[in-house]
C-alpha cells in the first residue's frame, strides 16, 4: 500500500507543478458558476419586476406593493409608469405592474378592480410574476368581499342603517380568520426529478462541479499517456511495484485530485454563493466520494483508450460537456421533456446532480442519496474493469 501512495503522490506532484492545472480545476469552474448563476436567477433565484403605483395613498394598492416586496418569488423595483415600459423593453425586469388610480376604492367596494401588467408574451419569467400578482391581489380582494358580505348580512338581519363601523369590524374578523387557515398542506417531494426546480447558484454551482470534475480526467490521464510513451511505466515495472499497485496508484491519484477539487468548489460555493451544501454533511461526503470514484475510474479507462494527449483532450472535453449537459448540469432536467430526462438519467452524473440538489433544496439525508451513490459505483466498477483490461505499460 505504501508504494500505491507513493505513486499517487508522484502524480499529484506533477499536477501541482502544471501551471494550467489551476485554470481547469478551480478558476474556470468558478468563473462559469458566477456567470451562469447570474443569468439563471442570481443569488436568490428571484424574478425582477417593476411596479408603478398610480393609486397613491390607496390602502389596497399599498398592501399589494408591500405583499410583493415581501414575496420570495419576485424582487420589486418601484418606478414611474413612463419608465416601467422602458425597463421591460430593455429586459431589465421580467414584467411591469401598473396599479391605476381608483384601484383601492374598487377593491374596498367589492367591485371588479383592474391591474395592468406589461410583459413579453413568450417569457416564462413574466408568467411567474403574473402568477404572484394574482395570488397576492386575489387574497386582498377576497378579504374585502367577505367582509362586505358579512357586514351587509348582519345589517339586513338587525336593521342597522349605518354599516361603516360594522364593515370595519367585519374586515378585522375576516383577516384574523384567514390568517389562521382551517387546514395546511404539507408538500412531500417524490423522486429525484420532482419537487423544486433548481435555479441560480443552486443550479450552476452543482452543475459546474460535475462538469469540471469530469474535465479533470484530462489532467490526470495525460500524465499516464506521457509516462507510457516515455517508457517510465516500463521502468516502474522493473522495481518492486506490481501492475496492480501501478493501477491503484493512478486511480488513487485521480481520486484525491478530484476530491480536493470538490472540497474547494463546494466550500467556495457555500461561502461565496450561498449554496446550502452542508444541510447533511454525511450525505454530502457520500456523494463526493461517489463522484470522485466514478471520475477516477473513467479517467483510467480514457487514458488506456487513447495513445496521444490530443486525442485524450478532445475526448475529455466532449465527455465532460456532453455528460454535464445531458445530466442537467447546464439546465435542470425538470424543464425538459420526459424523453430527454429519461435519457439523461441513464447517466450516473444525473443521479449525482439529483443527490447534490436534493441535499441543497430538499434536505436529503444519507438514505436518500444512497441510490445515486450506488448507481455511480456500478458505473465506476464497469469503467475500472475495462481500464484494467486495457491497461498497458508500453505503446504497441
């Protein structure tokens, strides 16, 4: 075992001396995480919207704006009506809401009230804004109508002519009643592809980890190809090192490299981008081990399949990009069709991504991530057996 560690340490020393290694292992994944994370929703995953309130002083209008400001779904920017449409046209916000004068009066009277939404008809983000506006505005309208109906019923039953105070009391009673709903709904996620859709840095941090950990097969595999070409592997076989120890050293070196890479990217993702990786450290550790074992065995196989650095680089780039995209690293599989999602989940990296995002978004523990880790180990075993079968110490 000591010789295995010595061989692994030799490969890691070569990687540390490679000036380009840090670019692919750390700098590029962080740059892509930041860039794509801002595109797909930023730090909070909220949708920006503009609001122009022309019903100044209106109670219902004020409450609607305040409800939108407190919403975890949208981020409100207050602008003038003239500026609002320009903001939408320039795509600085997903949609714009104009609250017309008289809106609060109509709501208080229980009459139909109109809001104006300026949006791009084909924008899914604008649809999110519209749904949130409907939810908050409808809640206030329901309160007013319920209070008016209750006040009118009591006034008619007891012959009360001045219903103003009665309406105010009914309004308070209705609000108190609605604040304490008669039932609650607890949502339970089902399956790895169901539940909350990842966005922002929850999407890109996990995706870029898988993408660039796969990319690290290039860094480790090139060393094996160069040693085989230079005759270093043959000379190592003249020492006490066995073929098994040689293979074990190579795989262990790749494992340590990719595991340390994950530690760095996950640590920065949690501290700099606010991704909740550490909801269950034990589950996270299992997933990290599964990904490193998978990529290490894949790296061994690729290094035995190709005889030149150029061919290995091309294969590593193609596999890392294609696997990451098909597995949901670049966009969530939840938004794709069932066929594409099924094909993507044939790959072990899709299961790894589901497990990582499950830890972040759904509170997955060890039991929930075990299927993903087991699937990754099954693929890793296949890669390892093929790599051992193909392994040679000299060029043919």
